[in-house]
C-alpha cells in the first residue's frame, strides 16, 4: 500500500484528493491548520492520520513526516496543496502578502 502526505487537505481540492486516495486504498496523512475540519475528516475516515501543521514551519513539517513514517512505515508521495488565497487585485497586493 502506498503512503501519501497531503497539505491543505481539510477542505476543497485537498479534501477530494483525500477521498479519492482512500478509495484507491492509499494510506493518507493530512496536514492542515483547520482543527475542526481535521476532526471531521478523522470521524469520516478513521484510517487517516490527521495532524495540525502550519506549512510555513519547517520544524513542524519534519515532525509530521516523522509521525507519518511511524504510522505507515514510509512516505511514497507528498502533495503540497496548502495555499493562501487573497481576493485582491494584483495591483492592490504587496509582496509580503505573497511571501506569507
């Protein structure tokens, strides 16, 4: 069985990726900041490993990867789906917004 880590997977595209991967019999580790949605995912699919993680924190990412390896034995694929959305015109958005 393949083991996948997905960031930003508590909702939207990431959620649907999780659903498809579980249907295809993958082991899935979900990293997200949304504690509420992570809890809902855990209830819906108990085989998931759900971890609260801010992908801007490289130390936390390392810890999460280690937890995933402890549970599933390896990481075969990582999908970086986490993002920050802004609904401003590019002309009205500064560089710091995109760096964060």
